[in-house]
C-alpha cells in the first residue's frame, strides 16, 4: 500500500500500526486465555469446560464435578475443573497405541 495515496493523517496512523506489528515479529504469543480467578460461577465454569450449563449442573448433582455453595449459588474451583478435565478419557490414542475401538475381527480382510 502506498502511504502517499491516502490522507497524511491516515498514512501516519498506518505507519504507526505497521511499526507496532513489526516490533511483535518473533515474540511468543499465547494461544489460550489463562483464567486469573480461582472461583467460577455456573456460566463461567461451563464455558471454561466447553459444555452447556445444564450439563454442568447435572455433573455437579452427580458429584462428578465438585461444587460449593455460596449462598444460593454454586461455585466451582479452578483446580477442581482442571482435575475433572484430566480425568476425562482421551479422545485419540497416543502415537503407537492400538485403536481400542477396532479389533482384528472388525477389520475387513
């Protein structure tokens, strides 16, 4: 883009933006947002786990995810949510592992 073809005020702003992005080249970038809180309400905990609030409510009722009460509200500790995630079964086998869903009998010969 030629800076001369746009207004001088916009050209200056565009040069500043390019300068800022050029300064960031080669610097590490976080790919996930790390929570800065230890207590989550129902909605925030469900969003953190990637599930619907009603699903989290059922999991809490079944005591699969520990919940605590603050008055009439349920709250969830970040450590409890992380432990729940760690207990989930792996979706994909590790490299070199056999596929547990397929046996030799299931394969076509």
